[in-house]
C-alpha cells in the first residue's frame, strides 16, 4: 500500500475527492479543510494499492495538483485494516508487478546526477578494483563492484529512453562518461604511485591471473550476464526490491574493466587496455538494452492490464 498526502486549493478539492473515490484500490480517505499553510489550501490523505498508484497519481497531475499544491507519496510498511486488504484485492494486477513511473523517474533522476559523491564512489571503486586486478584477488573485485554507483545512471538512461525524456538521457549519459573518465584518469595516477611504492608491477599485470583475466577478455558470456543483470536490476527498481541491486552490482564487470584498462594503460599494455575497454562497453550496452526492454515490457503488460480492467468495469 501507498500513502498519499495532498495539498489542494479549495476549488479543486472536490475534484480530487471524486477522483480518489472513483479509483479502484483506494481506502482511508481523509479531508482536512484549510489545514495547509504553505501553500495554503486543504489537506487530502488516502491510502492506495500500489497497483492503482500510477493511475491515481497520473489523474492528480492531470488536475494540476503538483503545480498548484503538492503530491507526496510514502510506502506503507504495515497496514492492519480490512479496508486496505479489500482495496488491494479490488485493484487490478499484483502490487509487485506495478510500476510507479513518477517514482522511477524521480529516483533515477537523483541517482543519475553528476555529483562529487558519485565521482568519489566510482573513483574509489575503480582504485579498489585496480588493486584486485594486480593482485588477482577476486574478493577485491567483488568489493569494487558493490561500491560502484554506475547502475543509477544506467537505469536513468533506460528510463529516459522509454519515457522519451531527453534531459534525463543527457544527464545520465553525462554522469556515465564523466564518472568513468574521471575514475580512470585518477586510477592511472594511482597506478603510477603504487608502482613507485613497489606495490604494483608490470610483471603482475602480465601474469596469467586466473581469477581476473576474464576482465580483459570479452566474450558472449560477458554480454549475456550483462543482459541478465540489466533486466534484474530494472525489475528490482520498479518493484522496490532494492536488496536485489546488490546482486546486480556484483555480477557485472563494469568498474573492474575500467580499472584494468587504467592500470594496463599506465604500463603501456595497450592490448589489455583495449580488451578491458571492449568489456566495459559490451557490459554497458547489455545493461542498457536489457533495462530498456524490461521497462517496455512492463509498460506494455500494465497497459493491457488496465485495458482488461476498463472492459470489465464497462460490463
């Protein structure tokens, strides 16, 4: 269930109440006339089943509530109410399958913002991965994957393609390009420093490295894993299963590939650097392709669910 808290001007309150009452899957409607002070207006609250949330939020935006007032949405962790249970039963589809497009757009917009924190995380992750590739240490590689924040901009880019939002697409693409470029440049300097301290060596990079040599040897398995991870990551975002993102983060070698490319470049190992770059680009392509197709499939399936529900109501 979701909890909606709205601030409406008095002239639109009746229309908002009518919309809520007409939406299947709502409960616990409360109206507080004149309770809002900034902006001034009425406060309207209700609970809505997740699978009916996108339709209701779209209707509220059509009434201009987001411009003249406010729409706040919160997830309800526990609701002990027969009316809430009935609302979820009445709402079409399953809550786990529902996509809140406004929430997804807002979340990916924030995650795809190029900030100092984002650059710091991706740079630190790349330097950790650099240590992992030189030491041939799989644990460090996994740790670097978990630290890397690159899935946020990737998800933002997929969302922008589906929602046809060019600004979000440019923002996400910029975060990816600038983030990886900055991380790789810093990691090249980090490699020179570690070499000067006798902690990195050319011989270690050229060794067989059975645990990490896959990073600079791209193949179809890499692409398949990236596609699967992209689909899983997008499903975890749209279904609010955030814990699954950890599994996604440690399944794709984007950050380690960037790290290996940077270290190899610092030692003039251009063949390894190019192989790692191919691995990075292949994984990014797989994630974007799978994430976009997953969102399109969800959008299509949910549209069909709404059509079936509308037909049943007309009967």
